[in-house]
C-alpha cells in the first residue's frame, strides 16, 4: 500500500486511486465505519471486512483505520499477497511486510529467523515490538484483497498447495495453535510462549467471495463472528466527501452532484439515495480538473456540472478504452448491454472468446472500475460496474452502429458506381458491334443471313447493357436510400444522447530548566503526539527545538549536544516524510547525516555513534526509495550495510547488532528486487547463507541452526532456479537435503523434520525433471511420497499432510506418465 500523498487543498478528490495514510485529512464520509472497525479490532483477534467492489475498502483501511490505530499503540502492517509463480513464500511475504512497516514506524521488531512459521515468530519468548519510546505495540496484520487467495492463489496446483499451507499457518497464528512440528519437539518448545500474544489480524475481501470462507472455517473458529459489511454511501456521507472541498464549490451544487452520481430521479427522497464512493470521487476529480482549467480561484458551479455531466463518464469511458483493441469496445457495447440499453453480464469464458478480449485486458478494465467480476452459481461473469455508465455506453454503441451503417452505405455506393462504369464499358462494346454489323451489310446480300444474325446479337447485347444499366441505377438509388437511413439513425442517436437523463483529529507540561524542557519536548512529548498523529503540533515543537539549538549552539567538542541537534533534524525529517514532503525530508536527513559522519569520524570506536550513522543512512535510503531513486537508495543502504557488518563482526554474539545487519540486508534486497537484479538478490541470499554456515559450524549440535541453514540453502536454490541455473540450484538443494536427512535420522519421530526432508526431495526432483533426468526425478518423488504416506497415516485428520500426500501422488504419477512416454 502506498504512503505517497495524492491529495492537497486544490486537489481534495483523487478519482479512482485509493486514499493513502498521508491523505487521511482528505478522507471523509466513513466516520461511523471507522469507529465500528476500531471496536471490532479492539474486541477480538480476527476481524473480517467485506463489501462489493468500488466501496473504498482500501481507502477506509489506509486513510481511516491506520492513523486511528497508531494512536492506540498498534502497528498497522499492510499486506497484499503475491501469488505469482516465483514469488517469495507467502509467510515470508508477511514477515517482510512486518519488517518494512516496523522500520517505517521506527518500531523495534524481532528479526525473523529463516524457516520459522508465523506462530513461532510471534511466540518466541523474547519477541516483542517496541515503540521508539520503549512501549510495547500490537502488530495489526491487514490482508487486503484476501479473495485473491481463492482466485490467483488457485490458478495452478502448485499455487493451490502453497495457498492451502499458508492458510493453515495463518489459522495457527490466529487461533494460537502451535504448529504440529513444535508439538512433537518438547525441548524446542521451551523457547516459546504458549500464551496469547498482542496481535490483531484483519481480512478485507470482496463480498462475492464470502462463500469461499466456508472451505477454511474449520481452521478459523472465529471466522465471521467479528465482521463488518461495507455499504455504499448515503446522501449525508456523500456530502461529507464533497464538503472537504467546500471552498471550491458554489453553494447549492452539492446535492445535485450526489444525485447525478447516484443516477437518481429528481423527486427521489434523500434517504433513498446511495452512492458508490469510487464513482463519486471520479466525478468530483473530473469537475475539479475542469474548474482548475478556468483558474485556481474558480468554483464548481451548476453550469459547469450541467455542461460536464455527459462528458465526465463519456471521457472516462473513451479514455479507458483508447489504448485497447477495438474489439474490446465492441464486446462491451454488444455483449454487456441489452438492446434497450440496460446492463447485462457475460460468462468469463464467453468473453475471452471475443476478438481482442484477453484476461489481462479484463483485469485492467476491472482495476479501472469500468467493469467488474461477479460470481454466480460458481461461474465467473463480467459486467459494467454501474447503471450510470449504461447511457454513455449505449450512446457510444449507437454512434458506432451509425458509423458502421454509413461505411456500409458508402461501400454499396462504391459497388454500384463500379457496376455502372462496367455497364458503360459494355455499352461501348455494343456500339462497336453495331458499327461492325452495319459495315458487314455492305459486303453483299449473300451475307444477309449472317448479317441478320450479327444484328440480332448486337441487339441482344444492347438489351443486356440496358438491363445492367437499369440494375446499376437501382443499386445506386438503394445505396442513396441506405445512406439517408444511416444519416437518420445518426441524427436519432445524437438526439438520444442529448435527451438522455444525467445522473454523483493536550497540553504541554512545563519544566523549570530549559535543557530539561527541550529534552522533554524532543523525546517524551514528541513521542506522545506521534501516537495521535498530530503532525502539526509535532512540527511546531520541532521548530522550537531547532530555534533553541540555533540560539544556543553547542560548544566546541560537545558531542552530546551535537547529537541532540542531529536527533531534532532526524525528527524533522520524520515529520516531513509522514506529511509526504519527501524532498525537504531528504534535506533534513542529509543535514543530520553530515553531523553524524563528522562525529563518527572523530570517535570511530564509538559503537553508538556508528549505529546512529547507519540508522540515518537507512532513513536517507527510505526517502530515495520512495522517490523512485533506486540507485541512490541502494548506495545509502550499502553505506549502512558497511557499518552494520563491521559492528556485527565486532560483536557477533550481540543479537541487536545481528538484527540491524539483517534489516539492512533486507533493504538492499528490496531495492535489488525492484531493479530486477536477480544476481544481486542471489548475492544477498548468499551473504545470509554465510552467516548461518558460520553459526551452524560453531554449534554443530544445534538442530535449530542446522535447520535454518538448510532453509537458507533452499532460498539460494530458489533464486538459482529462477535464473535457470539448474546445475547450481540442484547443488544447493542437495546441500539442504544432506542436512535434513541427518536431522530426520536423528529424530525419526519428529514429523516436522520428516516433512522438511520430503520438501527437499521434491525440490531436487523438480530440478532433475527440468534437466530431463526422469529416472532421478522419479526416485526423488518416490522418496518424498513414502514420507508423506507415513505422515498422513499417523494423523489422518491433518488436512495439510493429506494435501501434501495428494500433491505427491500427482507429482509421482505425472513423472510415471512421462517415463512411459519416453
């Protein structure tokens, strides 16, 4: 989810884009819903938020819920799972999102250990989330568009298996159910707390996929008990949205805008009106753009609304379809609209058979809010999002039909003219024949019979030419009649378009000593204000602090005073960044960076200053990354990485420094991934691998470290596989396999280790299959199958193991089939 600010005083409405947390002051109309979701989140671990497409679930979460939750010591963690083949494991995506959200909020979060489950991460005895003021915060995991687990997550058997395993892992976390592998290992279980941990989870999804939850309800006992259905806005809510820009709208226009968006009749009661927030935001954005064309001081008037009613949705429709194949427009107008101009729907399979219509095109149109998916009786269908678009699409259809009729008439006219020219040519031929016939008569009466025959032939040819000419003239007349009819249809379509109805967040304690007051303002008060989101007061306080430092500059050699001055610069940067003012934030961070660089240069052995310097490098990199300056961000993160590698090497037993190092590796990896640098990503994975190899060698009897090492080998192998480096991938997977065979042999009753072993066999088999080594792949798959058969027999009620077994049978069967064909 983006945190870039999209709205401002001159642009309070942002169209179809979702509001971000930085836009919270411009998000309105959902106060009751925000309060209700807050109540539900406080009440229980799991909350379900659902509604139809276009009601603003993402905006409600980002701009409405997140700021309110931060004020109550929650850490919102926005999560959008990536189900594509080659993406990181789903649980790893969740852990990465937690790390990113923690870094952004300045929260001290536990570093994930390779291969641990979500339950293990949150229940490790020492794992807590600490705010900058050393208070425990509650992570709030928000899974947006969760229905994708049931759509994109089931497109292939591999995705479905991965998704099912993740659902089980997420359910274990929500229900505080220790993983099966941990239940079978009492010694390892001592590292964990089995008490409920401070955690909240929210699933946001489209209403039409609610039935899919029945398939996982047995795993989530609380699913559906704590939920809110998001509904369209009513008139009062819609007016709140409009009144955000009251200074930009002429008095008396507000209700007319709402009724236009709602497509309501003139005498409809206000209480009957409902509005889709996405369409309302689109109309307001478009009206505001037309207003700005007249000048910043202009207003949205009734005349402007009347003038733009037709054009807003028409421009939206045409602009959306402009880059697409013309066949897409024909499909929408002919298949998704009845002959009378009402919305219709079409089965997805039928839609994909139409010229120009592909799955990516339909997904793009759904994301732009022109079309929507609807599932009825287990059949996915496509439809137009709102009735208000139907007149625009009908007018476009009528215009297209008129153009097609005119083109057809012109074609018929051209064909008639061509026939007429052919007839004229034929008449010329007939004339020549007549002349020849007359000339032939002068050759003698004895050729009379022959001449008569020639004359009869000539007369017949002339008669045929006359007939063809009459036919050509008749075709010309019919072409002109069709052209006139097409022109009438065009006039009627224009008249129909013209006459169609138009619808759419304290007081400051005093201290006697100035330095104590500044320290209080800089730390305690600023931290408290941050929790309630009062950026304005934080900015004012930070300004007073900076003025104090300017009026009372540090004495020469006073490193502590210089550090306090730098802290204020960092806080200033944090405020500006939270306000979306990235360039000033970067300037403030760089001023602080210059001071920390000088202090660190003067005291190179001061680990605290070195760490402060690395933190500031990361903040600079965060802003550069947000600005899209990936090269600059990578350079800043690598400066931090150099420092943290040095600190971690000096104190390899310091868990905090190790965590710092892992955070920066993650930041480097994020940028490399964004740049498509798989080689860089592989290098980062190998850096992690080197750390675990060292730790595992120091404690060879530590089964946990050995397992972590095997997981990291698999991660390296996954990147190599994505690079098509099958030989090295096979080598990495076999390194992991060797460790897991040893661990499984040491603890043959540890089901978790047995399952790890089977996973490694499958990874080895996948590469062997890709290399064409069918016999080797079959052997690996059979080794895996034997383990899964044993596990499934031990616990027939374990759905995850049963799914593993079914998938293992499928792999083995497929390989047997390929071997038979060979």
